[in-house]
């Protein structure tokens, strides 16, 4: 079993920003929206949606058809594991646009296959691991994180939406010296194109989703936190919200050597002031991680140049850079994504 600690190499941080204080979840640059209505709230005893079933108080959908039906071709998938809240599937995705082939795990919430939801599209959250994530993704580990069971629990309580969860690998070498920063680094596999274009295309081809970016979010921890922030900024036409958990915001792959302009173009700290699309982002860090607090503070400060960026920030008291502490913020992250993405909606 992989160790429960998920550290990355120390990245360079600006010395300009002071460490932020431990605070409850608070908005920095935008106010929080009320929790959207979920199908479990809208379905009455008859099993038929009420008139408000397709409404969202957080992110109203487009006036045209809201639901995106599977476009095909259907991708073969096998059951990777059975959980208490349904199977997790796995496939090897061959990206048509990137040329990258890599494993992707998929979990569908119980509502997805419920006949009462047959004409509903579901919000999608893509989740990235800490560490190298070469051939694995810890978000499907029920013992370490258990996010699928927590989503079912919160959805039953009306606190979170049932999400389609997509869990890809991020690298092909199990070494911190060979990570690819979820980027199209010259001479390396086009990981940004695979993650930002091929994976959404795969999801749309196989599942009932939502037409607009209002139904698409990202989340990741540590290295995956970097990926979630960067990809949200890089593909604003696809993603509306992102949650970097104990993440960092400066690329540090050794593969960038000799490619400084491309590295700068994939640097979230430099990308965020240029953001022009409405984007919601929750940053969480551990209370014992002073460097991460400083880097998160730098990122939030840089993002103030973008009126369209709405950041929220949370410091986990006594939290360390450990999977066991990442798990503690999962309820908050699911509720945040539910507040800022459309809920399952009837077409």
C-alpha cells in the first residue's frame, strides 16, 4: 500500500506574502452562493420531479437544452472495484487530440442509474491525486479518502450534489523528478490536452452530463491541487469551479528546463491575474504548513487582479500534508462544488 503521506518537492515561493491566519471558510473576492437544490430534494413521493427540479440557485443553466446526452462512441470499461456505494470503473483512454493513453477511473452516483433520473444530466468533477499518480489515483481508495461514500451521504442530506467522479492518472513515471505538471511540456506527452480536452470529450461521449461549464469542476490534493488550479485557468470554457487541497501554484517539473516561455504560460501564479472568466476556487491548507499558507496567500493576492475570480480560503487547524488530513476537508469541498455548479438537472 502506498504511504498515506502525499508530499511534493518544495517549490519556489514568493517571499512577498505573509502567512495567512487560520480562518473558517470565507470568501475572498466574491460572496458564497446558497446551496443548490438537488434531485433528492426535488423528487416527491411519486418519484416525479417537481416544477423546481431543474432550478439552481447557484448557477442557472443556459436557455437551450441543458442536458448533454452521450454522444458516443461508447468506451469499454471494466469494474475496478466494488464499493458500498457502487462500482468504480476503469478504462484506458486513448486521447484523440493529445495522443496520450492513460488510465481513467469513473464512479457514477446511485441516482445516475435510477429510472427516475433517466432524463437528468449530472455535474462532473475530475479529481487528481497527490504524488506522481503514475498508474494510480488515490481518490478511488475507499480506506484513505472515501469521497464516493461521503458524496452519497451528503446528497441524502441535501448538502451536496451527486457527482460523476472522474479520476485520471497524471504521469507515467513514478518519480518526483519526472512529473509532467499536467502540462503540454515540449517533447513530453501532452498531458494538459489529455486532461483538459480528451477527458471531457470521453465523459460527454459516455455519460449524461450538463451542456455548459456550469456543470464541470476540478479538485486535487498536493500535486493534484496544482493541476486543478492550472487546468481551471487554462480551460475556462470547460470548468467553472476548482478546489486545490494543500496545493501549490508554481510549476516545478525538471522537464521545463530550456523551455522558460512555455513554463511561464503554465504557471498558475502568472495565469491567475489574466483570468477573464467567472471562476470559483476554494483553497485549503494545513495549519502546520507555513510554506503552503504563504504560497496560497501569494496566489490569492495575484488573483485580486481578476474581478471574475472568486476565491475562498480555509486553514485546517493543526492540519499537515497528509492524506488523513485531506480527508477531513472532503465534506467542505463537496459542498463548495455543489454551491457553485449546477445540480443534476432534467433535460
